[in-house]
């Protein structure tokens, strides 16, 4: 039996990384179906297309292959997927009246589960587990931001929980005594860094870039809520 090759391929070397664009027909078909379905559901199809285009880029571009060699690249992919693409798409869809705090709890459980050593390594051993990880992380992030958008006045606790749990994970990654993920013990050296330095870089990306993206997304939600409240309180002109 031939050894399993992860969906994004074998870990690339720096020399061939930029040639590793992924045009898998099943991936392209899934992205096309998602775009078509989202266009039918979206209140703002143009904004949905922007968000979905970012989702496509995260899996078609060499970042997908880089995530096979570097845990920091996988974290960058997840940060962009859940904290940039997800809020853009959530803002383009109809408002969903969901409880924000349970959605934040669901996202936290999935986030910690899929980045734990065992489940993380399992995603590199089978396509089903790989896509279960990405779809559940992305889906829960969309639901979280949709819930926060629908009721910004009740989203403070959800925002605090999400910020705290992601910061906590980033701190643990950054200051861990050794690397957590066995898959990357031999894949990082071609890039001039060891697995522990790669893990520390991942923690820094999540801590700083992830924190800034989440703060920006919450800031946009808060601004739109204040803007909406101001419009609702504006007195109507008599005819």
C-alpha cells in the first residue's frame, strides 16, 4: 500500500514552494458550489464574493503547501480563515438570531481540539479528517460572527471569551518548552528554523496578527451597531 499523501501534498522545499498552486478538481468544484450557494443566500453578494475569494486563495495558493512544512503557515491559514474570511462572509449573509456566547464556546472547543497534538496529526493522515477540521473551524467562526452581528449589544461576553482563549493558546505555544506536533519535527529545517522556533512563530502570529484581526472585526461590528442605533433614534421629518 502506498503511503498517504496529505491533501496539500508533501512538505515543499523553499525552492519549489511558489510553484505549488493547487488546482485539484474536487477542491475547485467545492469552491464553485460554495460560491454559487452563497450568492443565492447572501444579502450582499459582492461582499460574499470577496470573503469566498479569500477562502479559495487560502487553499489554492502555496500557503496550503507551506502548511505541510511549517506549523506557523497552518496557523496563518487558520487565522485568516476564521478571523478575516469568516467575519466578511458573516456580514454578507442574512442576520441569524443565534446566542453569541454558546457560539463562542463552540468555536473555542473546536479551535483547541483541532490544534491539540493528536487531532492535528490526524488531519495530516486522511482527507476526511483534514476537511472536517477546516469546515468545522470555518463554520463555527461564521456562526460566531453572525451571532455577534445580529445582537452586538449582547456580544461582549462572546468577544471576551474568544479573545481570551485564543490569547491563552498563543501564549502556551510561544512559551512551550518543546514542540507539540510530531509531524513537523523534520519538516521545518529546510526553512532554516527548528520545530520549536516554528511553533513560537505560530504563537506570535496568533497572538499579534490574530488579536489585531479579531479586534478589527469586533470594532467594525461595534461601529455598525452605533451607526444603526443613531439612525433609529433620528427623528422623522414631518411630511
